């Protein structure tokens, strides 16, 4: 209760400061639009696609500006860079008066790391800051199996080529590794051990995930020389110990070291347009850390790379088509969106699991021969879960797709997703079947209702129960899909020098795996061809 009172007081104080700063900024001449500032290349967004583009452009000697709406987040010696689940504040949420996850505690309005976008039919989580989604993800670098990859992607993207060239190229920079055995053996990772044990009993292929995690720092958390962060389940709001290998420390750092790449934080792109004979104009507003506009600017570039994530890139393109600032965009723009088949499940009534400890995500279970459709489960900690529970992110291959629509009255773009469609319900049945086998083999049967989804129909006394939900996703994909809006190298159809190199390029799914490494690997493939084209 004291924490809630403190956050509400912070919110009211910050709202007053926000109002004062806004009035001052409105009276300032800095708000007048500057003349176009020409640059060779602009990258919008600094997540996995944008970071790859920035590095490859910089290494090719192409002067590049990266526009990122969020701020930089540097791990501080006092290990208090990020907000925490236990004490949420403005650092956890993108310009919102409420925390985006768990209890919607009132917080101060700030340019925090995570945005929750409540769309029509689904809520979508998006990262904000230099490093994009890598600031808030679990660090999972999970290459899709061949059999699921080839079900999703066009045959023109050769799996062997991805496997031998582009996935290894990403791994060479992220340097992921599985959870070491000495850390797995600690009490903090008891839930991982139980998850893998139950997967073995059920006969499912399983193992430890490759993680972009500094396990030496996790060891320091365990021995008390670093602030407990990963080991107490802190993930979504950032990890204060510095254990997460986010993109600002690898891809983006290397891009800046080329001397050809400049990153501009706190720049929100509002519109993109064609400038005949010159390339493209990017209109944006520069804000301060409280979201107050400092000034409006525009940048003209020869090459424009869209990497604002599936949500951001799709919104920019849909608006550009509707407002005819990019009139040659085809009718596939804004179509083919998917949630990566995400669903979140919790099993309860288990032996002691230490469910709030041992992060980020560490273990995987594969059910690729599921007769209804392939399913992969990834175990992760939930900081406030009761003892005897296990949480998992399930991923299947979605059968339906969403679309974006421009609202002229609001000058805004909205995603429409049919959460109750027959196709979506069938996908949840895929996951239900996997859970039933897992339960049955581990002497458990029943499921309990959770939001709209019921998994199972009966309960046995003293037996574990499970529940599952697909009302939120952290893996938005599509909206500028390859072979529709772009070719498979991200080159936008109808435009020269305009590219999509992020999750918007992907047709709704990364084949039952978290998307980060696949987005980066495809971006590496795209950039190799694009650099060859423009050099």
C-alpha cells in the first residue's frame, strides 16, 4: 500500500512538472520545423533489425542516422537503472500513468522501456529505448527447427543458407550460451530442473535455451556481489545487474565505433514521405524524458530503412499509403499480421518450484509431431507466482492474421485481431493437446479456465491444474510481409531505396520460436544484398 501511495504521489508531482514544461515548450521557438537535414541513410528503430542495418551500413562506410523514440539505458554502478516488478515507477512504461504488467499500479509518466498497446482484440508489448526489444526480452536466441521454418517462410529463403551463414553471424555478435550446470544446480533454478524433468517424463524433446545472458554476472548475483535481478525473475523492465546482453552493448556499440553511425534517442517519427529525385523525408519530433516536445525536425535521406518493429513500421506504412505520401504502396500494406502463436500458460499444484526465481527463460520443450500443429513451450519465472507453479510461453503457428487500418479522424492506425476466430481457437487446441500429454504423463489431468480459454473440463482432488491465455503477445510480426509488400530482401515493391528489415517483414510467425534471432538473421541476409545493390 505504501508503494502505491508513493507512486501516486510521484504521478501527481510529475503531471504538474509535465504541464509546466509543456507550456514552456509551446512558447519556445525551438518548436519551429528546421530545414531538411540531408543524410545518406536513415534507420527508424534500434531493435534487432535496426541494429543489424546500422552496423552493416556503418561498416560499408555509409553515413547513417538511427532514430530511436526511447532513451539510452546505461547500467549504473548502483544497479538502479531500471524499475523493478516490486517497485514499479515511470522507468517501466512508455509514457503511461500505469505499469504495463501485473497490477496496473499508478506511476509517473516517463519514457520507460515497455509499452503496452491495447489494440482491437489483443494487447501487444513493445520495447522502447536504444536497443529496442532487446531491453525487455528474455534473451532467448532460439533458431527455428527446419521442419517448422519451412512451413512458414517462402522457399526462396533457403534454410541451409540461414543455418550456415546468417544465424551464425548473429550468434557471433550476441554470443549466446545455455545456462551453466553450476547455476542450474542452485536453488534459484529449481523451476528449470522440474520443467525439464517433467518434459523428460512426458517423452518430449527438451533442453536448455541459448541465451544472450552474461552468466558470470548471474554468478555474482548468486554470491551477493551484484544486485539480485535475473535470479529473482526480473525480466520485462530490464535487468539491473547488467546480465542481459542487450543490443546497445554489441550491435549498436560496434555500429557507433565505425564512426559512420549516429544514434538519436528520444526522436519519435511521425511521418515518412517520398521526395522525388532526393529520396525520402522523415518527419519526427524530439522529446525530453517526460515526453514533452522539444522541437520538430525532418531529415532527408537517400536510403530509408524501416525497423520500428512490426507495430511501428506497419503504422508508418499504413499512414503513408492512406495519406498518399508514399502513393505507390500496394494493397498488402498493413496485412498479414500475426502474434507468433503466443500463449501464456501456468501449471499449478506441483511440487515446490521456486517459481519467482531463476531467470531469464532457461528451458524449452518441443512437441513438433503434435498432430494438430507443432508447439514449443519455453519456461520462464513469474516473480509473484505461488509456490508449486510453472509458467511457460507457448508458441504455435497461427492460422489467422490481423490487419492495420488508418483512422483519418484521429490520424492514427489501429490493429484489428480476431481473438475469437475459429482459427485462433484451433491454435489454442494445439497447445492444449501438448499440455494434456504433459499432465497425463506426470499424473495430472485437469485444467482451469483463464480469461476466454478453457483447457479441460474436469478436476481431480489434489492434482495439478493448468490455465492458458492468448490475449497478449510480446512477439508482433507482419504488416509489411515479404513477397507481398517487400521482396525477401526487404526491398519495398514500387520504391527504390526503401527497405523493411524488422519483424514487419515476417509473415506472422517465426516457426514456434521467439523471433529475435530470426529477425536479426533475416536482417543480416537483407543487408548483405542491399549493401551489394547500393555500393
